[in-house]
C-alpha cells in the first residue's frame, strides 16, 4: 500500500501495519511522519525502540537478530532502520527475509531520503510495501506555502496577517523546518496570542540574518563540532541572547534519538548560570554542551 504523508493520520487511526517505509526529500514532514507512527506504536504498547543507521560497514546481522530473537521477550518492539538513499546493497536479502517472515509484536519503520526509481522498483522495497505501507513525503508547493504556514502559526498560538505569511514564505524559501523554527522563535520573542505583521516577521528573522540561529541544530545533527563552535561564536558576536540558544539546545535534545536526560540537566544548569543562580561562564558551558552532543569528550 502507498499513501501520501497527508493521509497518514487517518490511516493510523484504523490500526498499525507491521511495516512502514517513509521516504521523501522534505526533512520536517519526514520527521513528523515517523513521529506519528512512533506515537501510535506507543499507544499500542510498543515499549521498546531500537534504531539502526545503515552506513558503510553496517552489520546486517544485527537486523536479523532483532527478527529472530523476539520470541525471547514479552515486550512489543519498534525497529527503526534509517537507510539514507535506500541503496542497501547486500542488505536487500536481509530486508526480504524480514518481509517473508515478519515477526510478531515487532514494528519495522524504514526511513529514507527521496528514493530513486531503481530503489522503488527493488525487490526489497516492493515486498515490504506489499506487507505494510509506503508513506510518500512530498514538498509543499510554493503557492500553498502561506496556507501551510497559517496552520502552523495558529497551532503555535499566534495569529498572522496575510502579508506576514507571505513574507515568512519568501524568507524560508520552501524550507519547512526553518519555517517551524522561525515560528517557534516568534512565540518565544513575542508571546502567545500575538498578531504577527510583516514588520514582526522581518525583525524576528533578522535577529540571526548573518549567523543563522537554527544552523546550530543542523550542526549538532551532523555532529559537526567545528561548525557548531563557529556559529556559536558568531551568535555571541552578534549579541544574540543566550536564552534563545539554551532553548534551542534543549529542544534539540528532546527530539534526538536516544534522548539524554543528563544533557537536559546540563542545559538547565546553564540556564541557572545565566540567571545568576550558579557561577560560571554561560558561553563556555554552551561550547562544552555542544562538544558533548557532537560526541566529543569534555575535560574540566
């Protein structure tokens, strides 16, 4: 079965399938589609989640072990397989094995970028699609973007004039993730219930025009510590409030796979330093937290 991402919520209300293949080139909608499936799985008592990233040298035997060892556990499990371009090479036989012997009480979510035609016609993709659901994530057309933004603004507790929506659409240039992040920043800057006009949108986005504030999260997602530190230094130089950066880092931690409660505690500690409750240098602490989130050790 193949459905667009817009129909996923309706589909999930009718019950889970054992396999989902979610692919597309729009990161925000891709992320939200996977999140919807996960949330439905939690409601259906899937209490465990294992995530695999298929990269060079990936051991496909780990996926086989997930399929073969489920009978040893009582818990229902979600197995999330991130395959990038979908060119899985020898992994195709392992995915076919899963499709031919789908384990009970296990939900497989295969997540990838926009798949080329060769991938869509591959035996592993076709077989898994037949066993479950393929969810297609498509970009929002430019002419529909202001309407899409209106829904997001309203959901965030703001209101917006038509010219504000048109301006925001022009500024984000079709990047939905950037649009949502800008809306969240405006909630923080202006407060819920604010009526956005063109000037408010321009002022909010211009806050980080030279060193893009939300590039910090993209640097963290890529574990690019050098880029993170350069952006952080730029934001400090531009006079961006550390409060915004702490909020963004905490938000990113909450959305990360394998969420780290220790990182959230450190973000809270930085906030206390900012407020003068604890001693320390906020910008040094932001550097150290970023290094940790990028996988580097920090020595005191």
